[in-house]
């Protein structure tokens, strides 16, 4: 993954998300932040929807799992590249789990949580253009309505 994040790689404009980014993702999905373990049906649905949206890393017997590396190192470190692993599962209960895994792990069930390293620019129409177009519409409407009047 690290080579794909570098210049010219498949994920060139992305970087590893940190645990705080994952908390914000959970919150935007209507789930509590941090680690949780709830048997509430609504949490199971929301966690399941989130897993479906980001892509199931593993599924069996109706259970769903997704796990990914974050950029947060596991401290205290032992001189390794251990990172915090964050994941979600729905196995009768909805859970947010966290663990530690080496950065060099090679597993089909562990992905990487990525975010854009710079926010995508979203062009917004300027208020002047919006206001001006509203005046043009108003003037035309008044002009048309005044043509039909007898003075």
C-alpha cells in the first residue's frame, strides 16, 4: 500500500486516515464514536450500511466485517511498524473493534482506511451571480406583467 500512496501510485492523492477520522466516519453514519458493542437493531442496520458502503472485507453466515489499518502507530512501539487496526462488524450485535497489527501484514481481510490528503475543491457560485440572476428574473417578470395592463 505504501508504494501505491507515493507519487504515481494508484492512491497518489490519498493518505492513511487516523483514528479520529474513523470516529468522524462512524458519527456521520449515525453510530457512536469510539469503540462500541450494541445489540440494538438500529446500530446493526447502521453498521451494516456503513460496511456495505466501504466494502465488505469478509462475510460469512450473514455476518459482515471490515477492518483497515490507520496511520496511528501503536504506542508504546517496540521498534516495529505496528499500527492501530480499526474495524466494524455485524454479528448479531454491531461492534467497532480496534487492535494492533504490523504494517507489513498481508491479509485479504485487512484493508487500509484512506482519506484524500487535500480536500477536493468544490466550486461554489458566487453570491453576486446568484443575486444578479434573481434580479434579471424579477425584472423580466415585471416587464411581462406590465405589457398586459391597460393604462
